[in-house]
């Protein structure tokens, strides 16, 4: 009976240890879940920090987007974003993808560079760009006045003319 008693004591000790470990792990899981629930808000705040840094800083707007002022940026954004489905997002979160498109166009940034800057994946950058460039083109197409062919060919650089007769036409 004595060996069985020792074995039973060992099992009780092991059970006690497992219960303590279980409580510790449950506490750790709760802490991690709490941290994870805060991450989307922090991520959005970091992305919006760039957007907010443009507000009231026309030189920065000009550098990053090519548009002369923040007011102009917002007018163009509102004109284009009116035709972008919400998907349950607020208008401020729509500004980030719009800026991603403009950064790529203005600064020739790679998808990977933008992904690092905005803490998103390269494939998300690519999807954002394709979606927003398409919508922007459709919305702004009537606003673009292309020069007549005769006026344009005279201004073509010689190096371009040597490449192809139709390169500038």
C-alpha cells in the first residue's frame, strides 16, 4: 500500500503543478489577446500619423504628392474617393491608400519600400495601387486635356525621336 501512496502523492503534486501552469498560461494568453486587440488601433494611428503630418504643411504635400497645397490634396481626394466603396472604413482610412498611390507615382517608390513605411505587405500595396489608379483614372479622365498630335511631336526630345517614330506621337 505504501508504494501506491507515494505514487498517489506524486500524481497529486504533478496535478497541482499542472493546475498552477494552467493558471499561469491562461493569464499569459489573456495578456497577449489584450496586446493583439490594441495592435490594429496602433497600426492605424501610425498610418494616420503620416497623413496628419501633411495637414498644414504645403511644402511636405508638394514633395510627397506633387500637389501644391493640402487643400488641393483634399479636394482631389474627395473627388476620387467618392467612387471608392467604403467596405466599412472611415474617410480618414481612405486617405492612406490614396496617399500610397500618390507616393508611388510622385517618388517612384517600390512596393516593398511603401510596404515597410506603412507596415503592410507588398501585395497589399500592389492591390491598393491598382485599385486607386484605376478609379483615379476614371474620375480624372475628363479633366485631362491632351495636346494635339501636331503640337506635341515638335516638342519631343531628339533622343526619343531616334528610338521610334511614334515614341512621342
